[in-house]
């Protein structure tokens, strides 16, 4: 998939279809926009970086579900041929709705624009789906509006996915994302306590902004830079390890039936189900007994996920 960083770079997309949005999480609603774009020609996406909220309201900006590299990877998996990643700044935020229309319809020459029903654009969000449709029609182009996608009566939205993940409801997030929530991180040196009690763990240091609520999770893990490597079953603890008096939140992943050196490796961790909240135990022996039960519970969840 080609990635362009301005409209001027992307003129080879003329005549094609372009889906517009922030697309944080690339959930099933976003995927519906991409599917619609594919129905109207060579499909690409137009998105912003950084997220406009990070520029305009940094104190209120949401934690991102997917960082840009992962978002682009998901775009490609959705069958897009290209992405235009428009740099977003306070200066760009002053772009008028008319100038935005001209950039896409005149300068870029797009013939099919695909948007969600609540899409807005231009300074102060003055442009709407209707104004965009009128601008497109004047130029012999078309706007295709995609209705919200619901799953079990819940509208798929980035804010709802974010809410579920922050609550630890990764199974609910999975249904809206159309895949398990995942994050990437590098294995760094930890305290080594897991190995000492018979459950060695990989301490995953991630740049991902969004992490599930503290607790124990059934997970799958693979080495990110080895696409052919298998997904390995595991259990992860997110939290401060209160039994040991910790204070720093870490992600500790135990890979079942695995022995090997993962230090320095970049892993992708999929969160399948939250097994329990994090808790403090009265002794290491009590903790060890609970970990054994957690691992067996995780095996059951993972086996069910593989069916």
C-alpha cells in the first residue's frame, strides 16, 4: 500500500474512490466505509496525523486505539491501495470547507468520496455531508454516505471501543473492532519474579497510548517481525503487582509451553478476555496457586477462540 503525506503527492489517485475520516481503531464501521469505497473503484483513505484532538484540545484528546503504523497496516489489510496522511496543525485547522473541497475534488481529482453520516470538515466543522455532496455534484463526482454499523445493538464507534478497553471489556471491544484488540511492545528486563515462581514472563514495554484496565487476561502473542511465526497462547497481568508492593504499571505476559529468549524482541499481544481484576495475595504461595488457575482458565478461553 502506498502512503502519501499530502494531496500534492497523491495525484495518481485521480479518478478513484477515497474514504474520509480519522479511523482510530479501524473498527467495523470504518471497515464498512472501505468496503463501500472498493465498490466504486481503486480505494484509498484520507486521514489526519496527528489526531486533530491532539492539536486542538490536547488536554481532552482521547488516547489512541491504534498508533499510525498499526492503522496503516490495518488499512492495507482492508484492501486499500493507498492512504493520504494529511499533517494536521493549527494552521491546517483554519482550512475552509471550500478549500478542502477544492483539494480533494479539483487538485486530487477524486470521483467518489465515502463518508460516515456524521462527517464534518473545514474550519469550525462548517462542512457537512450535504455540502460535500453538493460540491461533488458540481464537479461530476459523487459522495457515498455509509450508515452507522451496529453490533448487538451497539453503534461501532472509536469512543465506544476506547471505553470498553479502558474498562477491561476486551471481548466487547473485539466485537466492535472485528478482531481482538492488540498492542505492540518490546520485551525488556523485569524483576525476574515470574521465573522464580515457575511462571516466567515477558515484560512488554509499549508505546501504545491505550491499555486495558488492570487485571489478568487470556492473550495470544507473536513476534511482530516474523509474520510466519505462530500465535502463542498466554496469560498477561496488567498492573502494579501489589503482592510485591509494586507501584509502576507493567504488562507481564506468560507464554504457555514456551522456552526461549525474547529479550529485545518486539511482540504483538492480542487480548482475548479479562479473567479477573488484579488483586493482592497474602503470600507468594497463594499467588502461585492463583496463577496456575489463571493459566488453565486462559487455555480454555484461547481454545474456544481458535474454534
